[in-house]
């Protein structure tokens, strides 16, 4: 290799100091509000998603307390409706999807060797929008106007006739907020992945987690418009007298379900595919070898992405419309079988062929595989015709989708959190506490949700606030409640682990696990500019190629924010471009959008008056600024 | 932290780019995909509701009048000519022509909005009359929103180019803006066909 001689260390230190100044934020609140650093925004997203995970978990505990014994008196029927709606909606829209995005927002730019995400201001905007949506739901819930129509808000129940008041509007508008945020993030992620990869990181060399996020972001772009459209139509029926879902005037209630599931079916994969990426990254590092069958893994991810949309059609035409919502999770796991089988095969082969080290992240991977196999089996069970009719709308379904969502996504997420925590914060989490957390949550999870299968087989319907004694449901329900509190104990240990770690000094090394990805080439946590010089990549596992030094390319400006743009497939350097400075406008734009969205729940004129501050904020945002030679607006 | 060794230099790369080579344009494409999906789904809703109704439009509603929409459609597609020209001039970094083109597009955009305003009363149905009216208004409002936002964006940007020193990145913005306008023009075609012609094909 024709390596130019190494730069003198002090030259590099000087460049780093200059970059720190150029890419740094102002101190204090102003810096907090104006930052466009993908790491700061992502950390904020992470904290927020976990807070709401905890809140939705508390609602789950309340429901389990109510159901622990027959004839429970803790919750009224109405309150119970609110609890499962807010629990389900929070888990799906405010926790599961955004938390995956949060991890990606932090890691993807680092993994591809970039200085920031492609659209940093859009990214900042997305966080505030997301927060707006989360607060809308939960403030309403605390004001006792929380939604009570289930997490998929079917018409006619959610329509003007059966849901007077504002509860259904709150639900619909929460979705608009969070989906605007998710779409903004996805456009940013796709562009970052396709145009900002380090020179030499061809698509074939791209890490599997980045592949997973590419597929997820594309799915988001095609799936989420559907739910935004359908909730807007719902609001319009409720507030402006349109008749989309009104049978009497030529509308149709099933139309709502079509549009909802065109989003809802892919939604499960939008949660699940990033988790597959976590598992691959963790397996690679702790099996101490590159993932076996990299190409097959990529093909499987892409196949799952496509199937997710194809399947919606099978839902609509093959399963019969009335059973739509019920068979949803079932067929999800059926179709997933083949490509996920490939993935599981490759992971096992990787562990087999490697020299595995069973640190906590790896435990989560094993827990994931075990749970996923059980979930797959129950999926096959529900799919058999006679059982099918028997089990729909019973606790079997509740058990099944919690297996898919918790076993399939939350377990890998906890593994990922333990694994990348040093990169997020500069501290390594305790292994001992991590193991306690794993075992409590893993066993508690099985204790909670396995008996629900049996409850379903015994005919207990979902969404009931209580049940009479003497049906043989008592022991299973009690077990489920004890399990839920065991999970909660694991969650408490998790929080303790994080808090204790954060109170220690930030002393994690850059690469505590001797992992192969570029994110481990920079300090933990990384400086604002990520990389002093742009890495030059020549393998799938760059840090395992040459353990003494990392090949890089110099030449990007240090005195203003500059990035390199590379070609989509081969990642050949094409041009340099400016990257935006910190700015308050995305925050103000999000504030203006919030006023507009919330206002529109109460009066359609908010759409007109609310547009004025929004237009002002957007003008401020897009008002071009000339910083570097090109002058970069976003 | 791992030591580094320099194997290349990026400082010789060009410092601006147009069209697909610029990442901003990829953001524009991303939003076109999102909005395009919304249009396709909204069109799907229209056809779905049409399939449920024995007559379309449902009796006794009349189909939308053709005349204003015809004028609008012709005018809209005519703006593609100056729009393409502006795109070429912007890419050639021709400041005078770019400014002139932006002014022209702003004026034309306003004229189109006026024409659009005449269409609404001639839809011959209100949004709250029946599901047919609801979906027709939805399609029209979706497209009109794009007209308005693109117009506002162009107007603001035009002002900027007259008050500031225009750099290569702003020429690139002007060019992206043209591409977006092309999107707004062409997405009108299927919506026009649905709103104005689908009720007549039975
Ligand atoms: C952490 C432990 C959890 C427990 C103990 C739990 C418990 C429950 C319970 C008791 C219900 C209501 C069942 C009914 O009455 O029909 C429910 C519903 C639901 N849960 Fe969970 N859950 C947990 C985690 C999660 C997670 C992580 C997700 C998603 C990522 C999730 C998504 C849902 C959904 C979508 C519903 C359906 C809501 C509806 O019927 O509208 N849950 N859960
Ligand atoms: Cu499905």
C-alpha cells in the first residue's frame, strides 16, 4: 500500500482541537435547544423512549394487578380500556419504533465513518415532533381524556358517532406527530447510508446493522404515509363532517382497516428488522469472527422487507376481512419463517465456527433465539385452521404478539444497549447487574406470557377488564401477574445499572470489546466531529484488518463543517459539501407544528392560522446561509 | 483510540454538486417518495369507494365541470417550459437568468393558484355531502397543498437571491426546486384523471 508517512501527532491534535471548536455546541440551554449533533439528538431520543417504555410498563402492571384475581376491583371498565389503549399505542408508536431509530441515529453515521447525519436539522426537528406526540398522548391521559379505542382505533368505534369528545382525536393526532418524526428520520438515514459512507465501504462491505436500517427506513417511507392518511381521514370525519367511514353516505368502515394494516403489517417488521441488525452485530463481536453467510443475511433482510408489504395483500384477500386484526400477528410470524430461518442459521453457524464469549449482550441474543423459536411454533399453531377460529381475539393472540415484540425486538434491544452503552456514554455497564437483569426479565417474561397461551386455549378473551371465578383461569392469571412483576424487577435493576454507571467517571476505552466496526475506532463517547480524518475502508470488519493503525483520508476542512459525499454503491468519493451549523429554527418549527396539530383537534381554522407561524419558522430554517465555499442551507 | 495513517486526500474534490450528486437532492427525493405514496394511497381510496357505489358520482351529484380544470391543467404543464429552462440556467450558474426565472416561476405559481381557486366551486359537490365528495376534496386539497408550499418556497427563495450573494449551493437549491416543481406538475396528471374523468367513465 502506498501509504503517505504518518502525520506528526501534534498536527493531528491541532486538527482535532480545531474540529472540536467547529463542530461543538454552545454551552447550556441554548446549546441544548440548537444542537444538530446526531449523537446528542439520538441520546435524547433514547432517554425519552425508555421513559415512556417505563410508563407504558407501569400501565401493564396495573392491568396485571387488576387481572391477578377474578372480579378485580382496582380498575373500572372504562379505565381499563384507556390503559390497554395507552399501553399499546405507547409501546408501538412512542417506544418500539422510535427506540430503534434512536439507536440508528446514534450509530449509523459512526458506523459508516461520517461526521454527522445527512440532514441534521431535520433530525433535530424530528425529535421535538416525536416529543410533542408523546406528550400529547400522556398529558391527555393524565387529564383524563386519554384515548380508549384500542391501539388500532377501528372505525366505527373511533368515529364521531361512538367516540364523542376528544379521546379519539388525541390518539389520531399523536400518530401524526410520531409519524412525521419517523419519516423525517428515515429520509435522513437512507441518505446517510447511500451517500455518506466512508470511501471504500461498498454496499457489499456495509455492516449488517446498517443494512437492516436501510431496509427499515425504506419500509418506513412506504408504510407510514398510510397510517398518517387514515388518521387524518378519521380526524376529518370527526371534525369536518366528511364521510370516509360513514356507511350511510357511501363511506366504509373496512376502508379504515385496509389503510391501517397496510401500515400495521410492515410496522412489526419496522420494529423487528433493526433488532436483527443488533443480533448480527453482537454475534459477530462476541463470536470473534465475521458473520457466516453475510450475503445471505443481506438477502434475507431485503426479502423480509419485501414480504412485509406482499403480506398485507394476503391479509386482505386470503384471511377474510372480519378476522383481519386477529390473524395479523400470526401471519407475520408465518411469512417471516423462511428468511428469519436463514438468519438464525447463519448466527448459529457464526457462534459455532467462532470462539464465543458469553457476555451479557450474548445472553440476550440467546434469549432472543429461544423465544423466537417458541413464538414461531405458536405462530404455526394459530395458523392451523381449526385452532384459528378458536383462538382469535383471545389471550393466545396477546401472548403471541408479546412473544414476537418482546422476544423479537426488546431482548435484542437490551443486548444492544449493554453492548453500545460504552459508545453512548463512555462507561461500561456492570456484567453482574446485566446478568441479573437478563435472567429476571427472561424468566419473568416466560412466566407472564406463556400462561397466556393457555388462557387463550381456555377461551379467555382479550381486552376484558375482569372475569368471573370458576372458569379455571385463576392460576394462569396469577402466574402472569407474578411474571409481570418479575419483569419489572429486572427493569429496576436495569435502571440501577445505568445510574450507577453514569455516576462513575467516563473511562471506557474506545473499543472495549475488540469489535470490528468503525464506531469503535473513535473515543467513547465520540467527539462532536466523530472522526478527525475520514476512514478508508477495505473490508467488512475494518478494525480487525490491521490492529495497529486505521487507514484514513485527510483534506476535509477543519474551520467549517464539511463532509464528503460518496457514490451509492461503490462509495467512491464524489464531492465535498457543507453541513449545517446549530440552529434554533427546527425547534421553533416543531413548536409551530405542535400548535397547528393540537389546535386542529379543536378547530379546523387552526390549519389556516397555525400555518402562519409555521411558514415563518420554515422560512427561517430554509433561509440559505453561506458558511463554507458552497454555502450550505439544508 | 486507534492510530491512523493517511492514505489519501479529499481536498481536491469539487466543493459543490448538482442534482443526484448533491445529498440535499436525495432528501428531496425522499420526500417525493413519501408524498408520492400518499397520492397513490389517496387514489386507492378513491377507487375503493367508487367500487362500493352503484353509481359514480352517486346520484344526484353531477361530475365536476371540465372547463376550469382544463385551463388549469394546460397552464400547469405549460409552466414546465420555463421551469426546465430555469433549471438549465441555474446549473450553468447564470445569475441573471436564474433570478429572472425565479421571478417568473413565482408569478406563474400565483396565477396557477388563482386558477385552482376557480376549480373548487365547480367540483359540484361539497366535502360533507357524501363519501364521494370527501374523497374528491381530499385529492384536490392534497395537490393544492403542494402548489401552495412550493409557491411559498419559491417566493422566499427568490427574495433571497436578490438580497444576497448567490453561491454554487444556492444554484443547486434553485435546480432542486425545479425538480420538485416537475414532481408537482406530473403528480397532477393521475389526480386530474381521477377527479375529472373517472366519474365520466362508467
Ligand atoms: C413489559 C411487559 C409487558 C406486559 C406485562 C404487557 C402486558 C399487556 C397487557 C396486560 C395487555 C392487555 C391485554 C388485554 O387486555 O387484551 C397488553 C396489550 C398490548 N401490549 Fe403489552 N405488555 C408488555 C410489554 C409490551 C411491549 C414491549 C409491547 C410492544 C412493543 C406491547 C404491546 C402491546 C399491544 C400492542 C397491546 C394491545 C393493546 C390493545 O389491545 O389495543 N406490550 N399488554
Ligand atoms: Cu399480516
